C-alpha cells in the first residue's frame, strides 16, 4: 500500500504543479495581441497616402543618454521627413525607410 500511494501522490503533485504554465499562457496572449500579417486577396497591400503624421511613444527607447552630472534638462529638435512614393514608383509597392 505504501509503495503504490507514494508514486501516485508524486505524479499527482507533478500534474498539479504544471511547470511553465504561466509562460505558455503569456506566449499565447502575445500571439493573440500581435496577429501575423496577412496581405489582401491579391497578395499586395495598396498604400494609403494621406500625409498623416503619427506620434509614437515607446517605453524601450530613450531620447537621450546622460553621462555625467549637473544636467537638469535635455532639448532636441528634428524634422520628420514626409513619406512619399519615389518618382517612377508604384503605389502598389511597399517602400520602407528608417532614420536613427
């Protein structure tokens, strides 16, 4: 009786513990909040050129790095380029650029 009870309790404890359950749930939730990109029926996404500008704030990017002492503020200014289809380009083609 003692020998069958011990393995049963041990296996039950392992099943209840379900290691890594929280990590699996977090991965599943991340997949739901960031669905995979699916192009339209023709395999091409038409660009909407509206001239709108977007402001985006990011918690993992800082605008400045301070090394030293005595700083009380940091000021910066930059011009955001206006995106447009290159001359001779197609509005059905996706173009990308970045500036750092």
